[in-house]
C-alpha cells in the first residue's frame, strides 16, 4: 500500500510546545474539572485493557508526560515516553524527577515515523498511542511503520463518529490551532489490520467532554457507564474509542 509522503512533523508541535511554555502543561492535562474527569475515565479504560504489571511500555506521542507517569501505579517495569515537542519532553523529565519515578519512567525527543531504534530487539511489550494519531500528518503511515512490532498496541483516539466532536474540530479555536481531526474507529482498525495486527478489542468510552462546564460533569458521570453499554447510542455520544491489537498468528 502506498502512503502519502507528507512532512513527519506538523506545525501543531510548535503549538503544543507553546502551551507548555505558557501554562506548564497541555490544556487537556490541566486541573479543569472536566479534563480531570475525562482523563480519569480514559486512564481507567487503558488500565482495564491490558495487564501492565512487569511490562515494558513505549508511549508514543507522550506529550508533557502526564499520562505516562500514571503507569508507575500499574506496576510496569519500564516506560519510555517519546514525543517531538522539546519543551513538552523537558517538562515530562522534570515531572518524573519530582515524583521520584525517573528510574522507571523516562522521556526523550523522537519521531513516530522513525521507530527502528525502539522496535528492534524486542525492547517493548506494549505500544501506547493515546490521542496521537489525530495530530499526525499521515496516521496510516505511522501505524504501517509498526509492522515489525511483536507486542500489543493500544490506540486511544477521539471518536470520529461523534457529531459534536466534528463540529468542534471545525469551529473551536483550540481544535483549529492544534490541527485536531478525528477518525471513525473502523478506519483505525483498518490501518492496524493492514499493518498485520489482529484486533483484540474495540469499544467507545467517556461521556464528559474535556472543556465542558463544571456543572455538567457529575450529571454526565452518573450516566456514563450505562450509556457505554448501549449499542448505537454509545457510538454517537461517547468521546473516545479504545482499540487493542496484537500481532496476527502465523
């Protein structure tokens, strides 16, 4: 399959670096009530999707490291977070030192389109792609570059089947500045299968938008889990999709 030869780093990397320099972190890892609630549900879904105890994790597109640091509570053996945003990586390294986990969770600047040094020798059991693909110039090509990986891939992405999200991508200043675009889960699954992976599980989760008013959060959380179980409804109203894939059996 041919892939577009687009630049491997988009202008939004500079925008994310600017966020860290201005605010100390990314907007969606902030202390805003809705962001905390959304992130908690997403983190729980990832923790439930895979047994991380004793595993080595490659966290691609780790950003400011806020999510990578959570793996310390899951008993991982090692985490390496990789991101092209220099200021974000510096913030992540400082946070790891401050929390005393820098021997287990480390960070470095890198490019998702140049993974040979990370994937050789079976260095990692699991690759995490949390909110990464929708920021890339060519997400299908990024997934194709993982073809030689023998472990588990966990993809967490905004749910491109959610019509509210599509409106935000078109009209929200934040979404426009950060070049946000979402994909329907079926498209992401097709990229993974084309790269030689089997889909182990695929579902949608989370009802709390990252930047919604505080008063909405408890109401949405009260109905979140029941709605996640409703066919069709959940495909439209839930905010994120989580897909777990592994190497196809020969």
